[in-house]
C-alpha cells in the first residue's frame, strides 16, 4: 500500500505523465478488491476521513482507459476497458444471484455478502462480510458498507469521485437501511442504526432527534431508529398552502424489539 500511495499521492497530471502508470494501475485495482486499500477509513476518534489519493488513482484510470465493447448477455455493453465487471470465483464466498447484477472492477465484496438481482456495486466501493445488497440497490463509487448491513430493495447509496477529498457515504456495521432509502453527499449511518423505508438523507438534511430533543446533520447516531417525517415549510406562502418539507425523525434508539425485526437470516448466507 505504501508504494501505491506514494505513486498516486501526486497531482493528477503528474500521474498521467508517468510511464509506469499502465503497470501500476492493475495492482491498485487488485488492492481495492482485496480491501487493503480503501477510499475512506475510520479514525481512532470514530470519525471517517476520505483518502483522496485513492479517488485520484481511480480518476487516472478513467483518463487513460479507452471505451471498448464488453461481451455479455443479452448483448454487449460499452465501458472503460480498465473497469469491466469483476469475475468472481466460488472461493470468494460471495453469493451473486443470477439476474442482472454486476460488481465493477475495483470494488471490494467480502465473504458472505449476498447480492440479489438486479443490483450494482461500483468501483472503489467496499462491502464487508455478511452484508445483503438487495434487488435494485446501488452501492455507489467509493461508498463504504460495513459488516452485516442490510441494504433493502431499491436503496441508493450515492457515490463520489469528485472532488477527491469529499467523503463518500458510509454505512457502519449492523445497520439496517429500509426499502427505497437514499443516502447521498457523504452521509454517515452509524453502527446498528435503522432507517425506515423511504428515508432520504443528504449532507444538509436536518435530522430531528425526538428522544434527545436536538437537531443533527450528516451523521445518524449509533442505534438510532429514523423514520420519514415532515415539518411546515418556512414563510407565509408555505403556511397559506399548508406545504411541508422533509424532516427525518429519530423516534427511538434500538432495543430488543428492533433487533428482532431487523435480524439477518443466517440461513441465507
């Protein structure tokens, strides 16, 4: 990893001009897939920080890679030649159920992960052991998903490549993300949090903690149970027309009843 970081922790134009790039880039993708290199990491104080050099390396791959035809069913697709779908093997221990799902080159998918069709895991993403990526779910570029996470049907975990220093979306261990939730702009869903179906979160979304009577943004606290809510829109115009804006609400913190309702079924793994 040290050698890769030294190579890519430079301005993009300097990397593109380096004649060693074609030989180094496949090793970088291998390290992403092995999970030894990550687009973001958790600091000792619990906060997450991006690794800008990792995203710079991915961008370099796009810049030097031509678009080519990739054979497939029911017909060919066309993408950068450096980022074809990953060819997983049985010994990888991933259950990639047939039916239109794909894991892109440069994405880490750990043992015990289940991917239901159709789903997509993009370059730079990290999906840890025992997690479920359900039908129509997206794990965007560089998104970080922890152990035993359930991404329910239709969940959108947004990706980010630019700017290089921007934090990707993070979903920590044992979180449960309900159907049709959307997580974008570097939102962090902390360990064991539960998002009810339809919760939408961005960096600027205000989250109302009804238990502790406080307002939060960007980070969902550990064990929080969040449901969609609404509040009156500001101003007389909104008041006269009874308009409301989204207001995700923490209605409780995880307990035994929540655990029973969100438990992952080991038989599926």
